[in-house]
C-alpha cells in the first residue's frame, strides 16, 4: 500500500512491493515445453532429467505449492548424497524463502558449471544484491546488463529471468519507461504466460506501474483481475497482496478507516506466515497516522526501522524517520521529533550523494567516449590530409625533374611559397575560429552563473525540498548536456535553439523566483523544424536582460523573443521591460559586453566573410514612458 505523503515514500513502498512480487516469479523457457498446449489451470512440471526445465516449470505453481516443491527437492537431493550445482541451487532457494540471504548467497557461489548453470547462478546472486528496494548502483547495473546480453546471445531459456531483474532495477532507479519495456519483454517471452499463475503475477506488476503513474482506474482494474485469478488458483499469498493493494486504493480515496482495516488483514497474514517486511510495518503505521492514532503509528514505524537494520541487504529509508517525525509532532513530543528529523536528514543526504555519484559517472563516461571519438576523427583527417600533401609533392617533383633546372627552382620556390601562405591563412582562420569558440564557451558556461546555480541547489537540499531540488538539478544538467552537444555543430534547428533557450530561462526562473516571465513567439511563415540558426545565439542577450535589466526593479520583468521572416532573412527580436541602459552602464559597457563582442565575431566568421548580411542593433527604450532594451538581430535565412 502506498500513501501520498511524499514522492520518496511512494517510491520506497512501490519498489519494495515490486521486490516482494519478483521474488515469487520464477523463469521458464524449455523449448520443448513451449510447444505444449496448456489448459487454463494446468501446471506443467518438467522431468528431473532436465533440471533447468524443471526449475522454470515450477513457475506455474502457487506460492504455497512452490515453497513445498522447493523444500521437497532440496530434501531429495541431500538424501541422494550426490553434490551437483542444483544441490546448491535448491539449498539457496530454501534459504531465500526463509529470509536467510547471507546463507543463500554462499550456496549460489558454490555452484560450478557453464552455460545455463552459470546464468542461473548469476541470476540468483543478482536478485539478492538488488533486493534492498533502493537504488541499483552503476557497477551492479552494468553486470546485470552484460549478463542479459550473454543470455540473449546464447538464446538461453533463462533470458526472461534477466528481463525480470532489469525491469525491477530500472524501476528502483525511477526509470518507469525502461521498467515497463522490460516488464513487457518478461511477460511476452514467458513460455507459460497463458497460465493463470503467471497472468496473476503480471497483474500485480501492472498494478505497481499504474500506482507509480497514479492511474486510479487501471489500479482498480488490475487489482480486481489479480484477485480473481488468485482465487481461481487458490493462492492465499496472492490474495493477501490484493488486500494490500485494496488498502492503497482506499488511501487514494481518503477512506482511511478502510485503509487501516485492510492493512491489518495484510500484516496479520504476513506475521502468520513469517513473511513480514519493513514496508508492511510502515504501511500500517501510516494508516494509524491517518486515523489520528500516533502511539500505534510510532510503534510500527520503529518496527519498520528495526526490521530494516536487521537485514543487511536492505537500505534504511528516510521515509520511516519522517513518519516518526509526524507521529511525534502529532503527539506533541517535539524533542523526539527533532531526533527523528536529524536521522531522516542524514539518510536523505547520503541517498542524494549516491544518486549523484551514479549520474556524474554516467555523464563523465559519455563525455570521455565522445572526446575519444572526436580525437580519432581528427587524427584520421590529419592522416588523410598528410597523404594528399605527400602525393602532391611527389607529382611536383616528378614534373619538376622534366623541366629545366632553373625553371624548376623558380617554380618550386613560388609553389612552395604559395603553399606556405595558404597554409598560414588556413591555420590563422582555424585559430580565429577556435578562439571565438573558446570565448563563446566562456560566455555560455559563465562560472559565476554555475556557482550561483550550485549554491541555489545546495540551499534547496538544505531546506529538505527534495522534489524541487531534483527538478532544479534535472533542468541544470539538461542545459549543460545541450550546450556540450550543440557546441560541436555550426548550425542547429530553430526548434533545438528554442528548447535550449527555454531550458535556460526555466532554470533562471527557479533561481530568481518571481523575478520575471518570458514568452517565445514563432510567426507562421517561419518553420522551426527546418530553419537553421547558430547555436546559443540568443542566450547572451537573455542573460543580460535577467542579470542587468530585471535586477532591483519594483515590478515583474517580462522577456519577449520573436522570430519572423523578412524577405530572405530571419529577424529576431529580444525585448525586455527592464530598467534599460543607464549612463553608468554605458560608461562601463566595454567591461560588461563581452557576449556582444563574441556575437559580432561569430556573425563575421559565419556570414560576413561569405558576403552575406548579418547584423544586430541594441535599442535603449528608456524615455517617453517606456523602459527596457530591444535587440534586433538579422541573419540570412538558412534551411535544412
């Protein structure tokens, strides 16, 4: 069950519920078995001569029957006195069912073999290491994806088990799109997908995805379907899970008495079957909170924390401490609430650092890969150019040998001088271009702006506003990524320029809340998909308007950017209602207008050197009842 106290709480609860369901799902894929036509209630169990087929066919059993089959097989293998990889596998499965994950991992590691046995071993170990319901870190995710690729290449019958694990990992990493993609692959590649047991468990998974998306109608539809199938197959554990889902639905409807009733039913079932987990404790504690019973809520929040600490494979969530804060506050025990708040804050900071470490590693890896690609391409171009120069010089020498020695010397001297002159011009032009790009990058990635953005992010984190912090960081990283990608291009589409500009303006609005509004207009005669424009052309003027025009004004600023076509030219207006350009600003214009100088150099390099018209004018609107600055930029219309 998930209550809408906070996004982090919802994610933790759903992820743990996903884990609980996934631990019950066993893969299948015996090619001979897939040819068998199943009746709706048929449970096909492969013969012992094919242990992989036997293991995956156990997936058609209900929860209780599956447990019985695992313990029976383990007992038979131990009684046989023969030690095989499957002896360790079934021993590990009994430990998993008894919640002894350390012992289970030890047994998995004792399995020896190759092919599908190795994949079976890895799948079991990965399932344990990713069973904490929290973020799946980079190294483990990389190993899991490589194992999936190996299973796909070998066309293993265990491939869909890795689809299952990857779907769960993406779910815990808050990538719902990828999670749904691999969950569907898991179900579609399941050879027993028509079996009611498999369909019932897939309904459970679909319910969780609908919960993450807050789709109330689909939640109810999937839960009703899951309960009907659970009753058909007589799976008491699956039926109990539907009560937990029912409690979540009542919570979304605000019927908290019903929520508490169904939470009790689910928790009592888990306690009777020794299946209780920290999420169940947390859910019933939240139910007591919603029903104004703080003492009972405190008891179960503490039980959730204790249960998590006793399991080294689970990571402690700050959600439980936040629940304690609310319960203590409701009770009036503010000292205890402060202690719980300190614990929650420490855990959130640690989780944030782990998430950022993964993101930074991914960005760094992508940047290094792109840098290597550029270096290889540049080296290849240089080699090709050198080869052409060598060929030309060789032919010049051959031709020169046929000519009179004096003429040869003169011609060779003139030719060599010409080549050097052209090469110097080319190098000078290249140096000018690189110099302009360097200054442009400095203007775009203003260290002062980056420092303020990071400082603002730190402030958001310090206030505990996780949702706003993540939104701010997402917009900031997206802006940096766009800049890195677009700087390699001479022209980009107008759509891309507008998207990058709006990303920058949104970030500035988060930074200077309530300071200004903005509007971007594209007139009908301009097609933004095929119209090309130099990247980051407008950002310096937008930054000037925000940094110098909207600061210290008594009214809300408005920035308007208009794109329109005039003949064969594209006209861009950047208009603001700020305080305009004062005499003091004009006197110090040389110091403050580095971006304007860079833009002039870019327009000269891109257009004027080719004989095309490109210019911009800065108009100070101060006076006559108006204020602000308008910039008119005119460049040739270029289409893709």
